[in-house]
């Protein structure tokens, strides 16, 4: 459900990136993709919460989440390392968020 909002946010950031060089590339987490990243914030677009993670390539991975997951993720500190699995579930070393 939040994938459309994520695509809208990514399109907006990529348009700004064309004008401002230091904005990192933004990409949508692909279904079935897991990995890790550093917490880079959150956004709410059209009432759909999005979590932003910076990966090793300095790209921002955009993950659509539900409101409960957003409430848990808001407690993270910027730059804190988190992991996400193929289903988009986010966890912090040993803790599910």
C-alpha cells in the first residue's frame, strides 16, 4: 500500500538530485530484498510512513512500513545500524522493531 507513496517520494528526491549534487540517490526496497543500513530518518507521504536507510553505497533505501513499525523505528538514533529482511521487517541487532 505504501509503495506508491515511496515511488512518489523517490521521484521528488531524484528530481532535486539532478539540481543539487550532494543529495544521495534514493531507491525503493525491492520485494524479496534484504540487507542492512544505517537509519537516516523517516517521512510520511500521503499518510503512508516511509523509513529511510543509508546503505554501504551511500544510497538511501526507502522502505514503506506500517504505523506500528514507524512508532518503533522513531526511537532509533540517526546512523544506528539496522537490518531488514526479505519481508521488509526491520530489526536492530537482536531486536525486532
